[in-house]
C-alpha cells in the first residue's frame, strides 16, 4: 500500500468547517451523484487544506492563494472543463493524504476526472497552465496509488502540453506578471523532476527535450508568503489602472 500522511488532527487544519454551499461535494457547477460518503469529520474544504498542508509543501505546483480564491469564486476560474479537472485532482490527493487503507474517497474524485475526459475529450485541443498542473498532479497521484503505467501516460500528456505552451522557454520580452512567470517555472521543473525520476525508476526513455533547447530559469527560493505579496501587488496595480 502507498505511504500516506497520517498527521490527522493537526492544529493547522480545521476539520470542523462547514462544506461549501451545495453540499460537501459541491464542485463548482457540475454534479457527481455517485460520489462515495465522505470520511468521518471531513469536508471538501478539509481535503483542500490537507492538499496544501501535506502535499503542496513538497510539490508547490499550484499557487495556494489563487486556487483558494478561485474555489471561493473571488477570482475567475480556468475556462471549460479545466477547473473541475484541477479541483478534483487536488481533492483526490488531499483525501488520499488523510485517508486510511480502507478509504475510497480519493478514487471517487479520480473517477470524476476520468468521467470529465470521457464526456469531452476536446479539453486537450486547447491547453493551458492549469491543465498542465492537473496532469502533473494526476501523474504523481496514479503512481502513488500503484498505477505506474497510467502515471507515465499522464506525465507524457503533461510534458507535450507544456512544450506546446512554451513552458520550457523563458520568453524574457513576454509581458506577464512575476507570479505567472514563477508558476510556469514551477510547473516545468516539476515535470522535469517527475520525468527524470520516472525514467530512472522504470527504465524508460526521457520525454524531455535536450538541455540546449530549454532556457527556463530555476524557481525562486522564496517563502510562499512572498509570492502572495507579488500576487496582491499585481492585483493592486491592475485595479489602480482601471
């Protein structure tokens, strides 16, 4: 069985919070009627908290403040099926972190992702950073849940989509915010680490391009609070121009 984070009950997580409007499995505009019963004392918000407390500290691929603001409806969410795919990927990992060997709620969220692929495969026709992040998370989740071939396939999709979006390039003249640039770097180097690790573990060829083609800078060695400040400064500048 995979290793799980068993630090349930830490003071940094509030498992008593009420779930969002629409029930404990409200996923922001779509329904999943076959979802399994929640873990006792847990809500969807608790699984998001678990994701950022246990998983995000090692794999900071998603900007926490932005994701929580999108979840709450304060900021616009990624268009189309991208948002529910990303949300359910986070919920799958978060519930896996705090579940025991008998819990199946993480697999239910993962099945919801699969149903979204099946309902509308056109999601792959126009990629974006949020979808790369979701594929990156799904590749690691499926590997941790003893599905190495599925994880390899998700990783391949993530790498190809990242290349099509130019995440392997820095584009210094591109007028994007420091936060957007940093999150692109995090996603790319996350793919780099996962692909390198999978190749070593399973003896398979590396999916990444040659080093001479990549010029993406390394991620910033800063605390998450600093990136929050960057985000809020960008938002302030935008509002100031209006």
